[in-house]
C-alpha cells in the first residue's frame, strides 16, 4: 500500500489547495520527460526524411537505414562496439573488483589510494583522450621513453596498429572509469553482513573461500548495475575516441557514436545520421530491456517476500 | 524552415530596396563573421583584415570557432536554424551551393561587377561561388595542395641537386634519400585530409584528365580506369616512405625533423610555408616546387578559402557586407592576406615581384596562370573543393584505410572507391 | 610461521595496490611535468621527461596572456564562463531532482513510475541526438548564444541523473516516518523540509559532484551554443589542442589542462569519501 492515496481520488477543493505542490512535482518532471520523448521521436522521424544539412519534410522509407547499414564505417563501428563493449566491461569490472578487494584488506592510506583510483572520473574525456594519445604515440610517448632508456627493440605501437588500436581505447576507458566500479564494489563489500563472515571463519573456512562462497555472491546486484552503467558508457563513447584516435588509423576505430556524428554534422546528411542514431538506440535497448525486466522481477519478488 | 527562409528573404530584399546608398552612408558598417581561423598565421591574417575593416570605419565582430571544422559548421547550422546567421562565414567549394539552398544569401553581383572581379578569377573557381549563376560568396585566397617541399639539408645529404618533376624522378630521389640514411624520406601528417591530399597529388600528377573525370565528375568508367590503379600504386610507395608513428597528428610535428634533413620531402599545401616561417625556420631551409606531373606540364590542384554572405535585414550589417566584399576583392588586401598565410592571391593580376613574396609563392602564382591556360587546374578532393562533404568523406574513407592498411591491394582500393561513390550518391 | 605468511601477503597486497596507483597517477604526473617544460624541450625529447628548466611561465601564460581564438587573455575568461554555467545548473538540477525524487518515491501518485521511467531513459540518449533539437528549442525560447541557454540545457538533461539518484536514496526512508508526519498534519513541503532534506546530505553530495564534473567537462553544447569569449573552458582546451596551423605548444597546453581540471579534481579530492558512501546509499539500489 502506498503511503499517500492517489491524488485523483481527493475532492476537487483539496486539489486546488495542493496546487503549488502539483506544480512543483509535475512541471519539472513533465519538462524533463517531455524532452526525452520529443527528442527521441524527432530523431526517429528525421531518420525517415530526406534531410541533409538541415531538417526537411518528406518520407523516404528505409532508404537512410539501408544506406547506413551498407557502409563499411557502420560495419566496422558495430564490430568494434562488440569488441570494445565486452572488453571494456569485463576488464573494468574485474579491475574494479580486484582493487576493491585489495583496498578492503584494511590497509593504510586507503583514503589516498581511493582518491587516486577515482580522480580520472573528474577529468573530461577530451583531456583524457589527448593525454593518452601522447603517451600511446610510439614516436613521442612510452615507447620513445623506453627506447631512449636503452631498450631499443621495445615496441608499444598499438595506437598506429589498426588491429590493436581499439585496445588503446579499452585501456584508456578502463583507466578512466574503473574507479567508479571500484567505489561501488568497495561499498558493497563494506555492507556485507559481518556475522556471516565471522560464522564462516569459525567454521575454519579460508579467506579465498570466504570471498568466493560468502562475500562475492552478495555483490551480484551491484555487478549487474555497474555492468549496465559501463555498457551504456561504452555504447555512447564519443569524445574519448575523437581525441584519442579520431577513428583511425584509417577507419579502424570507428564507433557508432562517431558514425552518427559524422553523418549528421561532417557529411551533412541528417537523415542518415538520425538513422544511425536510432540503430544505436536499438542496441542500447537490447542491453537495457533485459536489465529492466530482471529488475522488475526482482522488485516483485521483494514486494512479495 | 522554408517558410521562415522565404519571409526572411522577402524582408531582406525589401530592406535592400528601401535602403539605397544615401541611407547606408549614415550607418556605421558592422560585420558579424565566424570562421575557424583562430590561431597561427590564419589567425594573424584575419585579424589584419579586421584592422583594415576598422580603418574604413567599420565595426569588426569576428568569432573564431576553435576546434574541428565540424564544430564551426554546427555553429553555423545552429545560427541559421535560429534565424540569426552571421553576416558572413567561412565556407568553401561545393558546400557553398549546398548551404545557399537552406538560407538566403546576399546577391553580390553588383559589387563584383563594380570591382571588375570576374575577369581576374580562374573560371572553375568562380563557378563554385556563383550558385544559381549569382555571386553569393567570394574566394579569399588560393592554395596549391600539390606543392612539393624539399628539405635543403636532406637534398645535400642525398647528394642530389635536381628537383623531381615526375613521379619516377620523385621515387628515385626518395630511394636516394633512403640509402643516404634517412628512415623516412617523406614527411607526413596522419590526418584524413593528409592522406587524401597525397592521393590527389598522385592521381593528378599521373593524369589531370583522369582526375577531373573521376574525382570531380565522378565518372563511373574513369573511377575504374587504369590511372586510378596507378595512383593507388604510387600512393602505396609514398605510404611506405612515411613515418608510421604519426597516428592522427598534424604534419606540423615533423617540421623540425624535416628542416634538419632527417625527413626529405613533403607534399603539402602552400600553407606549410607560413607554418614553417611561424615556427622560426628560414626560407632557405627548404625549397618549394610544383608537385610531380608525369606529362611534364604544370598541374595545379586548387584549394581556395572563401566567405559566404548571409542575408540580414539590419542596415549596418548590410553596409558591413558591402564593405567586406570590397575589401576581400581588393588586390592590396589580398596581397596583405596572402603574404601572412603563404597562399597566393585569388586575383590572377596581382604582381608578385615585390618584396614580401617568396619564390615559392611566385612560382605557384605563375603555375596557376599557366595551368589555367592549358586546362590543368583541378579542384582539391581532400580539401572539400571537388565534392560535397558527404561524398568527399566517403571517398577519403577508402583512401585513408588504404594508406594505413598495407594488405589492401591497389585493385581492391579502386573497387572500394567506386563502391563508396555509389553508396554516397 | 603464520606471522610471516600474513606479512608476505600484506606486502604483496601493498605492492600491487601501489604499483597500480602509480600507473593511475602516471598520466597526471606527465601532464604536470609537461606543464613545467618549454615547448622546445618537449619537441626535442619526448612527451615524457623531467623538466631541464622549470618553465613556470607556462602557467602565467596559460592563465591570462596566451592567445586563444584571437583573444589574448588565456583561459581565465573561459574558466569564469564555465563557473557561470556549471554552478547554477548544478544547484538547480540537484534541487529539482531532489524534489522530483522525493515526490516519486514518497508521494506515490498516478503515473509516477511511468514518468520516472521516461525521465531516467534520458540518461541513455546519446548527446549527438540532442544537439539539433536543442538548437530548435533555444531558437524558440530566444536563448541562442547565451549562458542561460546552456544552464537550461544542463538543468533539464541533468534532471535524469539527479532524479534517479535521489529517488533511489529516498525509497529507503522508512514509511513509518512519513506516516507519523502525515498524522501530525505535515504537508508535502513541510515533510520535505523537515524530514527528507536533513536526511539527504550523502546523496546530495553525490549528485552535486556528478553534475558538477559532467557539466564542467561538457564540450559539444558549449562550443555550438555560445560565441567567442562566452565559451566554456573545454572549448578553449580544444582550441589549444587543435590549432593545427601552429607548431604545438605542449607546455602551455598542459598548463591549461591542469588549471582547467583543477576545480573538478578538487571536488573529487574533498568529496571522494562522501561520493563512495552516498553512491552505495543511492545509485546501487
């Protein structure tokens, strides 16, 4: 039973008295929800029009979709998304979890360490991309440093290697955001019921086993949340790639968000850009719908139990 | 959108009719301009132009949009959609015609005729600035994108004294430099435009006729012709001589090595001269020559910057546009501008013999005149002069992928290029 | 015996953690060192190196004399613009998100889960998709080229995050507390003010940190919807990074990066502890 009765069931004079609170509740919510709905619908509508430089009327069916799906850019971007998305999520989750477990060993300087792992979150992607493009550039970055120090055969040239370049984006993205995963996992570890752990310890269970059997299972919901947030980040990644590789070498590190931007604003074809954006949203929905369903089931279970 | 445009167009025309010279003279001319020229010699040149504008009693309001070209286009689009376009903005090539369809532009015919400008501009170039037969934009400066820069010290190191004029000679010299110990005889940048520029230099150097048919007219047969394969083969040679560590950086990062003779040759636009001088190098550190041409006659791949003028109702803005147009066409202003940036004037009647011009600029201006006469002037693909941005980007995709991926054969590249053209049509 | 094995284990733990921390700090150290090296020195050696001459002048130049986009006043005016957009937008969106989250979680009404769901979908709308619609909205409201326009955009978009955070936090406020307050005759605003707000600091800190860093670091809208010296600091950084017509000034660029990142870094440094704490309470649920 919800704490307040539905508003509509109240007599009208009460509603009038409650006008200020209705305004405060509904106006911001409606504006915010309105912008989401109209922007998404507007883009979907654009994807069916012959718009080029500016929005235009007309209907061209699926022509824009076919054109986008036929380009090498989109194919490469989509393959990259699968690679980058899975690589990034797995690496940042595992790195975040390991760091959280290590920090949870009651070590000295935890505050400092936590700040160190979190600070990349504070920096803009443009800066991250630029700085990492210096470090990863074999001519001026890490490779040059190591070569100059004497190890002349050392090679670290993923940035210019079209097969490995996508991994430079993975590295940078993990660096930037695994602190977030660490923070959530750390918080999760801290909220594990101490009695459970103690009971296991009394039973003589070793620390590794305690983590595997008792603690980690309780982190499951956090893991799902972090994974979804990171996936969403992976799918919409834009500034980082633009500053780090610019989609290169060649077109080897294209990602859907870059293709959308490219069609809309570089190639002057709003219709195709909008079609690419809708395709991107569909990919997002493919990730989100299972998550939402899962959460709805969880909530219903919680409500029943 | 179209309703608003029409209304604005009518208002603009009405204002133009209602405000003859007498009334204009009373207002102080004002110009709102956007461009991406925010730094270096480009920035210095436009600032100098602004000073001249102010000297003539105008109010100069230039907003440089830093960053990528797309950021400037986004800004222009946003302002046009908001019904508040700048009174003039940087725009070039076929995009002038495309953008002039979405918002009304100023008809500059009278001002251009009064200046007698049409006679002194290369016809191919003039056409780009006259969408629908009316002048709506004015070219400001011209660059040759297939300019060959040779490092003096590298030339000495290779013990060579003759500059290459054909691709065969170019290749021979590059080999010579390589055996003299230069790891990368060709100095390069890693951007998309850089890759495209090298391709167009190859193709136009091999056959300007094939370039015109394939890259400018998108002729299906020409796109699959033997010259295309030859151009991709030559491009592969260039790619093998370039420093692969460049990633997506600007060619400017290699300039110190180029001058020091650790890199030998550079195919760049004339703007590289301004950048070299700005970086503190001297004119005798490098030699400027026309890019290789296999038919031994000069080939000029043309790139021009221009301003498009958007219709405004305000009398002061209209007066400002007229003043700006007059300034842009003025030979003295073009001289000032080109001397700062390293370009050459749009006007073919400017005398470049005086001080302030480099031998390279004189040579480029002379080549332009000669190439116009024998119809060997072509428009640059890499710098968005030959095609609209969508087509250009689709073609450069193929070229840049080819440069960075050794496993693509010239035959595959030719096939992919014509596919990409079909897809973007 | 057991003691040494525990000691070894602890040494390994400390070892791993500090090695990773060093790797994490590496880019920051490189930027700070570069901000103190001259452009010539960087060009001659590499991006990574110890300054031979300490070029403190990079900072004074980056702060108020270096020419960015034809205005020779360094990044100082851009920093001010960023502050003028970020601070109001952060505060307003946090406040609105708190009220909305409170309404959605504690005053259930018809359609609440629907509207809440739609608002939070906003998190997932890609930025490129919103650029043109915002252009039209700003035109119709006459807010093109104003900082107020940017504040509005960031407030409305930010509500998706702030509402999500606050709602997830407020659902854990016990229903009994609400019931008791209502029996006492307290209304919507009174309960918010007296009960909910005093419980809110942990989540409000998270929300403020989140909004502040996101808005401060935003680039696309900043450069599109403002002009010249009205632009935020990210636009100035891009201008420094992409001035292709110049031989790169990595020293000054690095100094500008450090200064521009300082506000958000400080926010994380001082708020980091609360961030982790509040995040657990809010976003994980």
